[in-house]
C-alpha cells in the first residue's frame, strides 16, 4: 500500500525587512535626538558614594553608588516609580552590598522598615533632601 503524499501548508513569506541604516544615517538620527534633548542629562544631584560604615555595623563598609551606565539608571528609575525598595537598593548597593545589608537586617524584628529607611536615606543623599518622599529618580527628571 502506497502512502498518501504529505500535505504541507503553503510556506509563509515574512514581510521584507527594511535594510539596516548606514552609519551616516544612524549618526544623523542620533544627532537629531541629541538636539532635541539639549543639555538634559540623567544624573543625580550628588554623585559622591554613600558609605555604610562601622557605625552602622558594616566593616568593611558597604558603599552605595549612583549608577553610571544607562541600563542601571533606567532600572533605578523604574524601581523608583514602582516603589520597589529592593530594586532601588539592588541598583545602588549592587548584589553583594544588598546581600550584606539583608544579612544585617534579617535579625531585626522590623528589618523591612530598616530597608525602607535605608532606601529613603540613599534616595535623599543622591537626589537631595525630600526626594524620597517625592518619589522618582534622576532619570525621571532632567537637570
């Protein structure tokens, strides 16, 4: 007995992609965006690191830094807009720093409040007094 020929659906053709922009076209497009933005930057008010030292029980110190790369600035802004305390601390302290803070706070009955207080302190340090109460980050405002 011969097998019946397999019916296969007609092959779909994907829409043609636009050819990639050439380097001069990309440069021109980026120049247009730069002109639109003017002098605006995604920066904090204070760029000096914040050190959690021996007075808070951290020896060696845990150092918080305002992000320098675009991806971390955006991650910080998103976490801030969402009220994500852990996300904010993760960006500012890094994974190792956040882990050390969590280890220090986990034995306290109100460790979650300590995390929120630390997040507020760091936000106020990098963005100015009262910034933690107002919300947002330097990425959500331009200077």
